[in-house]
């Protein structure tokens, strides 16, 4: 099949590459000339495990190409995916200017029947706007389909090639049949290709992300209650998770959710609900708990140094003159994505309180420079970041941080204090080794 993907970001690039991998001819289009130039020269502008290899294979076999030329992309293709960004507007609603802008261009260059598939996360009713934008520019027939994407950054290839389910919103059987043909190679039994009406498909994406964000805020709130009651969240989490109705997924306390999806999608759903007369009380609380959680680790650090251990008598802020090492910057492991990352809030709070901050992340340091410029020190070796530090804060649970040499850490640090924002360490072992240890909701 001949496919164009408009927007070559995390979702568009993975979608295009994986569809090429399953035998289609794919052209990925973006207005960002730098991004397309990099891709044409074999450089992948984002970090996603396994992606570079797949791009290489499919470009060398001639199934995958890149362009900034919208006319070429549209004219060559029968299926056109829209995978552009839908960032939050000032009022929290999804800003659809990139989606409708792309739709108008698609309409302008149409040269026959096309299936236009919306993969971006968009509020219910957007398909109608996309249809109107295309129709204003063409007299050719076309169908608009909603096909929200559920991939996780860091495991995006696996998620796309072996999806739990594929949600397809259509308003006629021709579009349904074409979409089933497109996805059947990924889900051979076809039982998890869910055909539904367009508005339900658009809503499914928001409902799914809102549920996952709710689980995270829920367990974070429970962890705060545990901390204040001297109960242990690890035990509580296990006690809950073995109940099959609850399960373990997304029940890990931490420093709050981030990334390009949960924060913006929860906000957008609250906004959409409000516009239609529904006060989304649960989702508003999910957001509020998350904001609070992003500030928790820096508050714990400030409180620790205020309590006297290592308090500097002459300075106003207990963190003045202190160096805090931060391990992990991306919003989760296996990605370089820093959008809405809790590390940004934590580090800004620490800097504001007068601390010096040394950071290390396996892949996100370049992205991090866009946020912190030269206000912090970037260390390319994890242990270098903790040399002379008064505390270590673990913010992202990269696997390389899970079993470090604690004796070496203790030798290198100015004071052996660890703030474990992801509860990845054994608190008993660390205390035995002489560390002062803080976790999230651990007694
Ligand atoms: P992104 O910011 O990484 O990529 C968007 C790309 O679209 C950019 O490269 C931009 O230059 C390009 N673009 C903007 N306007 C364009 C136009 N008119 N023509 C061509 N290209 C254009 O965004 P992303 O993370 O890939 O997300 C895309 C959509 O998918 C969003 O709606 C997001 O909510 C949704 N989504 C994201 C994820 C994720 O994990 N990142 C997962 C599921 C769904």
C-alpha cells in the first residue's frame, strides 16, 4: 500500500517506519527541514530503541523515504496519516492548528480518492473539522478515519508492531475495510482491530490516557498517606497489585507523570468536559496531585538540609553552597523526551533554593540543555555527577542506575544522602552502608 505520514515526530516516524517494515511504501513528510535533512542523511533525530536499525533497513530497501514536499507525499499515496503535534493551548484545550493546517494542505494536493487517517490525539469532533478543512480545498472523494496511537516512548516499535489493540473510528464500511487491510498484517487474527464510530475512537484515546494518569496520581496520593502514617507503600502496593481487579501496572509511586501526552491529554479532557457542561472532578484532582508530586522530591531535599544535617549557618537558604547530583532527566527511561519532565520542576526548585546541580542522563542531556542552558553541570559519566555532591536525587529509573556501586558512591560524595524518587533501592541495605536514605512513601 502507498502511505504518507504527515508529521515525522515520535509518533509519525515510528508509524511510518513500522508500516514500511510490514511491507508498505511509506513517505514521511515534515515541515521541519532540519529533521528531514538529518533523516535523509541517515541520522535519527530522536532516541527510540531499535528505530535507527529499522529506518536503515527500510530506506535501503526503498520502502521508506523522507520529504518536506507535501504535494509529493499526498499525490503518491492512497493512505495519508496525520501525526502532527497537538500541544495544549493557553486554556488547556488541544491546539488543532497543526492538524487543520495539514488537512487543508492535503485537500489542496489531492489527485484522487484518499483515506485520511488522524493519528494525532485530538478532541472528540476533530474528524469533522479535518473533513471540512479538506473539503474546502478539493472536489475529490475522501474518507476521514480516527486511528489514535497508543505507543509508549521507549517501547514504541514493539507497541506499534505488536499492539494490544488497534482502534479505528469510521463512518462507512469502505473505510473500515481499507483500514482492516492495512492493519491485518500486524494483528493476523484480526480480533483486536476494534472498529467503532469516529467520536468513540477519539474519546478512547483520552479515556485511556486519563485512566493511566489517574492510576499514577492515585498511588502517589496513597504513598503520601503512607508516609504520614508510617506505613510502607512497597508493601501496600504489593498487597493491592495481586488483586487481579487492580494489577501492578502503573502503580508505582514516584515524582509524578510527565511527557508529551498525560499532562496535556488530562488537561484537554477536563477542558472538553467543561465545554460540554461536565465538571471532571476526578481528572482535575489527578492533575492537582501530579503538580504537587513533581515538587515533592525538592521539598524533601530542602527539608532534609533545613533540619540541621549539613545546614550552613551563614546562608539564608539551607541549600546555598550545596551541590545536588541528579541522575535521570528524561520523563521516563529509554527516551530523550524532556517534555513536562518532573526533573525540570525539581531542578528549577533546587536552583531557586541556591543549590548547584550536577546532572547525568544516558541520552537526554542534549534535550536538557534546551531547558537549563548553562545553569547546571552536565556530566557524561554517572559517577562524575556525584563527586563532591551533598545529596544524590534519582529522578528517572534508567536501568543503569538500579544497581550502582554504593561503596564508590559513598566515597565520592561529600555526604552520603540519597533521595530515591523512584523507590528503586533497598532502603535497609543503604542504611546499613551508612547512607541517609529517603524514598517516596516508604516508612
Ligand atoms: P512531535 O512534536 O514529536 O512531532 C510532531 C511533528 O509534526 C513535528 O516534527 C512537526 O514539525 C510536525 N508538523 C507540524 N505541523 C506540520 C505540518 N503542517 N506538516 C507536516 N509536519 C508538521 O509530536 P509526537 O510526540 O509525535 O505527537 C504527535 C501526536 O501524537 C500528538 O497529538 C500526540 O498527543 C500523539 N501521541 C503521542 C505519543 C507519544 O508518546 N509521543 C503517543 C501517542 C499519541
